[in-house]
């Protein structure tokens, strides 16, 4: 009996911790570039509390085009656009749009 309780207790302790500590998410989000080019699809990766973006998933091997450490970031869901997230760190602001409100929520919860 004691073997069963200790093994089930240890399984419960072991399984949730790694997934909670190491969140990784990758996918396409639109990023506001400027008034000439507007919204551009970018491959965005959340790993080790850092948000990085690449021109596309295929171009990850060439390195990221930008990254934000999320430790002191302020994440603001847009007031009117249900797909948009604004992420601010110091003077840097990224304006991002998910394909739908559900994907936006997934990104917000992961961040």
C-alpha cells in the first residue's frame, strides 16, 4: 500500500512541474511594422520567458529579428480589437494580432 501511495504521489509531483516551468509556444502572429507596410505575418516563439520573432518559420535558422524579455513586460489586450495584444517593455512596444480571439487568449495565458 505504501508503495502505491508514494508512487502516485511522486508522479503527481513530477509531471506538473516541468510543464509549468518550461512554457514554449510558437506560431504565426501579425506584427505591426509601420504605416507603409502595416501588419506583417511573423513566426513568434515564446521560450524561457522571452518572446522572439522571425520573418517566417523557415527563416528561424538565420536568427531572430527581435526579442523581448517578458520579466518586466506589460501585456495589454486591445480595448476594441479582440485579436490584438500590445506588449510593452520600457520604451519598446510590440503590437501583435492573433488570427482569432481564442489564439490571442492562448498567447496571453502562456505569457
